[in-house]
C-alpha cells in the first residue's frame, strides 16, 4: 500500500507541494494530471526519494510504502528504490548493450549469478513486450533501438529489480503515436502485477490508461477519484474546467 | 528599408572579416607546416629515425630522442590521467559547494597558466633533488604529468557536468550507490570528452622543453634507457640543442628541421590514435 499523509515539500523557500493526502490503490493505475509546474513530478519523485538528490529540498509529512514511512530515519534508500521502479520522460538507456541495461539493476544490487541474471533479463524484456524485437541483438548498443523501443527497454530495466511500484513521469511524451499506443497497452498489462503511478499531460491518455486520477493545481491536490468520475462528473469546478480544456 | 540594407551590409562585412581571419590563420599554420616539411623532409630516412646520433650530432639519427619523447609522453600520461580524472571526479561529484571547492577550482585554473619553466624548476627541486630520483625518466614524467594535470582535471569536470542528470537518476532509481553510478554510468559516457583532454595534453607534453630541461633531458646520450631512472634524450630538447648549441650548428641545421618534422609527425600520430579510440567510444555511447 502506498500513501501520502500531510505531505509538504519545499524547494528552498518555494512551497511546491501543499498538504497532500492521497492513498494509492494497489495493482491499479493512478494518473497524476494538472497544468505544467503544478507539482506532479515533484510528488511522483517523493515515492522513491528522488528529491533527496536536490539540494535545499525540505519534506514534511509521511510517505508510506508497504506500511513503512520511507522518510523516517534508518531507511535504506537504495533498498527502497529497488522496490519502487521509475521510468522517465525521455528514454534514457545507459551507454551499454541492451542486455547490460536490463542487467544493471541486478548487478549494482550484488546479484552476480549469470544464470539468474540471464533469466531475469529475458523475463523483464518479455514483460515489457520487447523480447521478440531484441532477442537476437541483446549484445547491441541500446542506442541502436528506436525511441519507443528504448522506452520499453527502460521499463524492462526497472522491472528487472522486481519492484512492486512503478513510477512513470510522462513516459510517452517524447514518443510517436504508435510507440505511445504500445506503452499504453503495456501499462494496461503491467497493472496486473504492479501498482502504477503515471504523470501525464495528455487528458486522453489519462482517461485511457488509468483507474484513478488525481488533479493537482499549484501544489495542491484538488480532486482525487475514479478516473471515470473525474472525467465525467467531477466534484470541483476547477477539475471540470481542466479536463474539458477550458483552463485559464 | 534603408535600415535593412545597412543591416545586410554590416552582416556581410562581419562575415567576411571572420572568414578572412580564419583563412589567414589556416594559411599561417599551413605555411609553418609546409616550411618544416620543405626543409626537413629530405632528412627523414630510415637511418635518421632508427640510428644513434653521430659525430657531434651532425650525422646519424635521432632514435634515442624519439624513444625518450615517447617514454616521457607515456610516463606523464600514466601519472596525469588517473590523477586528473580522479580529481575531476572529486571536484565535480563529491566536493561540497563551498569556498574550499571554489578555491580548488581557482588553483587548478591558475596552475594551467603557470609557465612551464616553473614546472621544470619545481620538478627539479622536488623529484630530482629532494626525492633523489636524479635526472631520470621518472622525474621528467612526474614533472610533465603535473603540467598536464590542470587540463585533464578541467576537461574531466566539464565532461562529467555535461552528462544529463536523468542518467544519474535512472541509476539511483535502480538502487545504485553514488560510486556505482559514477563508475558504471557517468564515467563511460564522459570518456570521449575526457579523451579530448588527453589528446590536448599529449600534444602539449610532447613538445615541451622547459619542464624536461632540468629533470631528464640529456644533451647527448647515444644509447637507449634501461630503466625509469635513466636519463634520455628528447625531441624538443634535441631540437633546441641542434639549433642553439650544437657542436657545428651550420651542419646540424638540416637535422634540426628533420627533428622538428619527426616531432610533429609523432604528435599527429598520437592524436590520430587517441581520436580513433575516442571515435570508437563515441559510436558505442552515441545518444540522441
Ligand atoms: N529542483 C527544483 N528547484 C526549485 N524549484 C523546482 C525544482 N524542481 C521543480 N521546481 C518547481 O516546483 C514546481 C513543480 O515542479 P514539477 O513538479 O516539475 O511540476 P510538473 O511536473 O507538474 O510540471 C514548479 O514551480 C517548479 O518550478
Ligand atoms: Mg513534470
């Protein structure tokens, strides 16, 4: 289970997330929507403590992942990040072969049994629907792949360390429509096993892929409900305006 | 209307000035090269590059100087490359943003501007005298290494900085530590740019005379070194000797041009090799 409780985040003096309370449903897709700069990425990145890397960030409140407050003292952040996978806006495979990209997470976490690694790589590439396209070229550079394939490689890379949660920050925004459709299809498949949080600026995409939708505006969570409700019968006028594109 | 014509004319003038400048520059470089090739080419024979100097350096070859220069380039890079890369990593990745870091960066930049003769004196006092290495390949390599260090540090820093932060984040997001991220992700991606720094350094190091003057270079030593504690001849110093203080300067003039040409060719070949490696790495890590 993952949950944000009275979460506040500051970039120096700038109050970027304001008192967010949100419980994420397991094995489902939750979309984070809202205008650019409203804090979607910032919120997403609190779940794997990626904001820790930015100097001057201050966080108050709790983020609960699997019954554990991940901001409490003594939390092993590297271990946490293994449980919470992340996919970025632009495909960002490492300067390694296709195989080594997927194997990377296991290697840095101390797995050295080549047989185990090989099986996990195959498994992950199958899960990310890339296996059939790359099984004969695993030794090739990841940069030989198309943008859409690279993004699915990044998803495979995240899956290989066996997370339970997947964070996706506009994972299809740099891709063409066909690759986007593939990623969306994949998300649909993955939610059977993983709890997925996805940031998107594309309303149709949110409507297509998610079960729940959270609407953010200027650092606040305005409304959070079933996606169907958010898009057809939202409780707040602000939400209504945003999802219908009548936003000032 | 009038205004836009003036703008166009200004543009055209500026453009042509730039063009003329670069043509002049290329022409100057080219004529230097052509001059040296013209004066030196006839001296370059198999014997010239494989034989010992003879008869007061007016005859024979420059083999020991070639070997000397190559060993000094290799030695200085063995010293400067790991040290420079590690320092660059420390400065860019680990040093906290404070006065101390700014001080280190300032000093590194200043060090790059120190005249090479000062490095020579420093090398003599520290490596030759205090550490008692004597005039030797190791003393010369260490001195030249110090000379090359600032450039390699700076280039490493810039190369690391230019890697988009999303690659680091992707690595951290998989549970990698900072060290793993730097060594396995960031450094391989920066290597082509770091190698550019290495190429620049090789060019500089192989042509320097002042730092080797008091630390390793031999005036006349017609035999090859057997250990890193031996003195060697070196091309730039040999060139200097032939053209200023040879036993018979009129007769050795031609050999001086030959020596200069060999030095240039060696630098070009080393650059070419480094560039091929860089190109190869670049192809491996090309990212859009
Ligand atoms: N590293 C940072 N330092 C300071 N301010 C930041 C930083 N990252 C984001 N912000 C600010 O926080 C707000 C939310 O940013 P972000 O979460 O990236 O928005 P979104 O993903 O919804 O477009 C923006 O106003 C942005 O300018
Ligand atoms: Mg964002």
